[in-house]
C-alpha cells in the first residue's frame, strides 16, 4: 500500500468510521483477543472480499472531527511479527496477512489486509476456543460469533452445493405442476424452436433441468424443481412462506400511514415461478402510469410507462433468482405514490461497490439457469446495469440498492419522478443563493422524494467516488438543507424543514451558516410552532394535551416515560416529533426514554428489523 492509498483509507475512516471492511484498533503494545475475532470474521464472511485491520489510531472521545487521531504504535516491527505469528499459529488454517508499516508524523501505523478465505477452507476459527466459540462473521462494523446456522451455511458453501440443488426426500413426481411444465415448453419454443429438450418427455426434461433426480428408479424433485415447477399444494406444504411473492399498493408515500387502512390492494402469488413471474410483472405494469408520445412519421400515439417495462422485468427476476429460499420470508413488492420498493430476503453476495459490474454471483444456480434458458433473466451480471441505463434514458433517478447482511435483506427502490421538470426548476430557485452544482441539485430532488439519502446513494445517482460524495453531503448539511443521522456505516441524511419549505433568508452566506445542532427548532409553544403536528395534537385526549403544554425543564423521569408511552399508544411517533412535543433534545429523548423503554419491552420500533430506517417511529407495545 503506498502513501496515497493509505490517505484514501484514512479519509474513509475519518468520514465513515469503521465499516464492514475496516476495523480500527489502538493496539499500541500487543495484539488483543478482539483483533483475532476480527481476523476470523474477515476470513469467513462470504462475498466480503476480506478487510483492513488498522493499528495505531485512537477514537476521539469528544465527538469532534476528526473521528480518529493518529497515536501510532510503540514498536511496529515487534507488533508486525506478533501479528504474523498469531495469524499463522492461532487459527485452524494458517492466515497470511499483507502488512504495511506506514510512517506518520504522529507515529507509525500498521495496516494489515486480511483476505477472504477460500470456500473449502471455511470456517476459520480460533483454535483455543474451538469451532463453536471461535468462528466469527463480519456483520456491518461488528464481529459476530457464528451461530449453528452460520456454520451450516459455510459448510454448504464448502461443498459447493447450492441450496436449490438439494433433493427433497418428502416430495415426489406428483408435486410437479403439468401447467408449469407446459408453460416452460411454450416459452422455450419462443426462444429456440429447435431446442433439443422440447422433444423429451416431462420426466426427462425435469432431470435434464436438474429440477429432479432419479434415485433407484424413483423421481425425486429438488428445491429448484419445486420452486420453478411445483404445484401450489406442494409449495404451500414445503415452502409455505419462502416461495410467495406479495404485491402491495399503498396510498401515499409511507408504509401504514393509517393503521385502520393498511393498504389499498394486496396480491399474493404462490404458484410456481414459471407461472408467477409473468403475472407479477403484468400486475405491476398495470399500476404504473403511462404517458403518450407521437413518433415521427406516425399518426398513431404510443403509450410509454413512466418506468420502462425492462426495468420491472429485471427487478422481479433478480428478486426471485437471488432470493434466500431458506429464510422463511416473502418477497414484498410495495407500490407507493412516488416509488416502487422490492424487499427481497437474501443480502447481495456481491460487494455493494461491485453491483452492476460484469459477472454474477448467484445464490440459486439452477433457478438462474432455467430463467436464462427462457430469456427471462440474465446470469452475466448485466441486470443491474440494464436497469440503470434504462432509468437514465427515461430521465429517471437510477435504482437505489441496499444490501443488509444483518437482517439478510436486499432492497431495490425505483423512483417514478422525472428529473428537472418545470416544477423541479421552480423549486430549485429557492436555493439559488447556494450556487448548487447539478449533482447537488439532483441530490436534493432525490432526498425530497425519498426522505433520506446515504453516501452510497449519492455515489450511485451522481457517479462519483466516496470522498467526493462525503464532501458534498457535508456541504449540504452545513448549508442547513440536510440533517445528518446515525453514525459509522449507518450514517444517512434527511431533509430539513428549510429544504422542504424552501424558506431561505436572502443573501445568506454559507460561511455564516449555523451548525447542525443550531438547526434544532426551539419550542416555546405547541400550536404556533408545530404546524405539521396540529392535526395529530387535536386528536389527543384533552388531559394529555394539557400535560404536554406544561412540560417544563424539570419533570420526573418516570412521569416523562409515562407520557411517552401514552403518546405512542395512540399512534406511532417519529423521534423528531416526540422531541418537539416533549421539549427535549433529540439525543436526550432517545438515550433517556426511548431506548430504556425499548430495552424494558414497553416500546417497540415501527420497523423492528431496521433501527435506522428513515421513517422509523415508536409505538407502545401491547
């Protein structure tokens, strides 16, 4: 690693804190046990590609920039030798780290790159603890002890046998749906009328597609066979949840805005994939608004969907092809007023920064191969690139991707908003004092529509590097247009009231802008300063309204907790709303009331699996 590369890594640490691929240890004298756990995690995590262990930085406890200060290591040569020895002797397989000693004015720094182990070598574990207590995975910026399910997965990868190839002993030939097999023949004939498999009988066809195997003259379906061609009864019996696709349309822009009216329509697709995929795509396309255009030299109008149909097709096919069918969760496709979200069980096996690049890592090889034969899906890693290009050609925002290993979920979001139309241009005039770049203007439009944006989102829509995105997002934050939330790799930005209302003071200079903490609204009265909450307040019981009006500086903590629980029993409230109602700083409310009430099982998250969800809210647990 040369000096330039290290500077980039250090800037990344200072701007994004520790992440999936970076772990910082002070380790001025010796290598601690926690470093061994990190080495095991970097070696084991599938698809991560390893990570960096950095020794010689110390966290800045004052929460002021920079996040870390260079303190250096006292004896770099000795520490390097110790690390090499530990990696060679303390694990079940010798690990060969690539180590650099970097000279810094404040002291030497050690950067060790730990590569991902080969699949046949995993799990890598600390020998003295044994496999059950010494094998770790890298989940976000943390090292997590492998569960038995994690170990089973690593051993399955080790055998190179994917789950969809598993033979189902409890299934039989009668579990295949003749209509699904017939549909395959129709689609395959359209692609290649001379395909040899069209001449085979159904049993020969299923064996050739590895949808079934013959064991002692008995046909046994595989997981892929049932998922692709199974009857609805077989799917319900064998994969009651993990084979289903739910398509939901929601009024407005938020999930469950009104508890009594969860959604306007919901469709469940529980048949074989060969039959379900065309139906799912057709249902989504039916709900997408169309515009019309007159083509040159043509007297007939042509209806064009706001989101190209090729994008919807690729989104659906990627979901079913990369889904984790062991997870016991449904695919959810949610149609909001301004976007479509695809929530898929199964994080991406490709690193986030490689999404859209050539090459595909499939979770279900046999399912992918059949869909490729029918030209329903690609298996060369071009699906995401196809979606991006089609969305850009339609003057839409590129797709947003979020892969979360912690909850084993992949989310794709498609915005239906066209960039820089007349309304956008008029709205952006509110911010002309700030001399926004095209990238910043585009970002503000996206965050207005999405409600939040991350560094990865900024890079995706503007095609820039991490550090450029970080600098731009900080500038928009310092201008008072965005508010920073979360920390480390969970950092994201939400719009401020200044952005949403477009209320900008004339001749405002960025050098005189207040800090983000100064942007917190000062609350002296409810009715005049909380217009966005007025309707909700009017619906509160009168005694609760009166108590809120007299909340002062000194309130018994237990009484405050009771107020929080009473509020959240009526409806879910977001953190900023509760902070305004209770006249307390956001961090104070979170640390002193919300988190303790969640720990005591008296409150719960509206989005329990996504604590940092942009629309997170709190409700009293029944």
